[in-house]
């Protein structure tokens, strides 16, 4: 029986969540498996991977072949490095303490890179939030200034209308008085 280390899909539509499992190569993708080795959540940034390193390495020692994606995940978490270092220990190229020291150093370096990425993402998110807040404040100021200018324009328009109404009223009043006089004058000229 050939064993594969592969991903088994769970989760919702458009929101996948995977189990990392050791399964018979002939079983269905989401079917029967021999052992669950961990989980993989690609929905977070950076992706969340929880892997039982010792069990994954044990399956690799027993001849399990990882799929391409599973190989990338195992490499990312250091399982392939540990498998490689254990091969060196078996051959006598280095001691178990040296192999453990190399693995620990590599894992610490990898954790530092992941933490730096998380901090960078948090910083970018905070900067984007601050930029959006400034843009919103600028838009609010423009809106308030536009409303104030519109109110001033309305006041000026009202004043102009009132002044125009006064001028028209003043102009109409003498014209009304002159009109009867003009009518009287025209009546006199006719008679």
C-alpha cells in the first residue's frame, strides 16, 4: 500500500480549510485517511499552518510521498529538513545534538521572518486606516465649507432679491403715481 501525505478539503464554498493527512493513495480526496497530521488555513495572511512535526517526519521515514502542495507545507514548517537531518544522523555524518541545533536555528530564523511579515502587514493596515481617516476628514471639511459657501450665497441672493424687490417697489410706486397723471394729461389733450 502506498501512502501519500496530502490535503483533505473542509470548510465552506470559497472559504477552504484543509487537514494535512496521511492516506492511502487509492482513497478519495476527502475520504478515509490513516492519520491526521495537522491543519492548513489559507484564508489568513500569512496562512495558518498547525503541523505535528514528529508524526509528519515519522511518515516520511516510513516512505510516505507528499503531494506538491503538502511538500511545500512540510518544507515551510521544517519537516523535510528534519527528515534530511535524520538521514545524516543515521549515516553518521553528524550527531543528533548537531541536527537538533541546526533544526532549532532554522525554525527560529523562519519564525523571525513570519513575525516580520505579520508586523509589516499590521503596519500597512494601520497606515491605510490613517490615510483613509485623513481622506474622510478632508472630505468632511470640503462638505462643511461647501455648505457654508452655499449658505452665504443664499444669504447674498436673498439680500439681492430683497434689494431688487425694494428697488422695484420704489420704481413701481412713482410709476403708478405718474401713470394717472399721464392719463389725465392725455385726457386733457384729447378734449
